[in-house]
């Protein structure tokens, strides 16, 4: 008995394309992707950033020498370094002038005693003694004032030097921080540019790696749409060859029918 089978086949012009698609996608996905080609990368530290880092490290404690020097300008004897080298000359000259003027005063007492007729007398002696005592006192006070003036000026200079060192101790770290910030900013800009280049290269490598997949994806999507648009357009019938048993049964059936036609029902009974 012949068996008839029906097959729903795609349009003939899609058959070759579909077979090629299956072959290509199998070959493409057989090997894993080399993801190292587009692995994320981080741009290294820019030289400006390295310089900023080193400068920041060296700047730690940079104020210490100024603080140490400032400490030298405090306490007893700190003003000695600021005494004027000409102070003693000024004192000596001033005292010479004072002594000259004092001597003139004594001369004036003698002249007054001579005019009054007391030259060499007791009154003159008293006047000279009182004058000399007061002159010596004034001389000592003048000397003390000159020395105190020099000491005060040296002390103010030491205090000013102390303040200058303290200000430098505060200014140096600030200036270094400004340098660090400037170098860091420039380095960050350069690093960002380098990172952008690495990202662009990685994206380019990724696009190149996935391009065959995307291309086959477009093809597969198109094939899917086309296959969906052409359902059951063609049919084919297949009649399988009969088996020996089927052939024998068919022959017996045909033979029985022929005998029945010739002999009739009674005529074939003895044969059955």
C-alpha cells in the first residue's frame, strides 16, 4: 500500500541562504571571543601627577626649618645678633661730644669764680664738685639711654625676624600646596585625555570583534521575517517503496479478486 507524505518547505530561494546562515553561525560561535583585545584599561599616572605626588611628600614638615630659626630669635640674648655694628661707634662719639661740652662747663665755673674774686676758693670748689657730680650722672644716663636704645632696636629686629620666620613657615606649605594643586590639575587633564584614548581604542576593538556577530544577527533577523512571510508555500509528496510483505499481500489480494470474478463464490470455496 502506498503511503503519501506531505512536507511544508520554505521558498526555494530561501533554502540556500538558510543553510549558509546555519553554517556561518556555527563556525563563528565555535571559537570563544578574545576579550583581552577590548578589556578595560586604566590610564597610568601622568608625569605631572607624579611630580605633584613627590612634591607633596617632600613638603611635609617643610615649615620646620623656619620654626627652628624663629625659636632662635626668642629668649635671652636673642637680640645680640641684631645689634648694630656701629652702635659702639655712635656711643663713643656721643660721649666724646658730651665730655667736650662738660669740660666747657667747668671752664665757665672758673671764669665766673675769677670774675667774682673767688677763684680757687671754697665756693668754686663746691660749684665744681656739684657740676661734676651732675655731669657724671647725666653722662651715665646718656650712656644708658644709648645702650637701651640699641637694645630696644635689636629686640624689635629680633621680634620682626621671628614674625618673618613664622610667616615663611606658614607661607611655604601654602605655596607648595598651590604647586601640588596646579601640577595635579594639569596631570589629571592629561590622564583624562589618555583614558579617553584607551576607551576609544577599546571600543574600536569591541566593534571589530562583534561586527561578524552583528552582521549575522541582521541576516538572521531578516531571514526570520522572510520565513514568517512565506509559510507553507510549497508542498512535496513522497511515496515510499512497498515492503516485501506489503507486495505479497497486495498480490494475494489481487489474485483472490481475479479468481472470484472467474469462478464465483462457489467456485473458490474449495480453495479457501
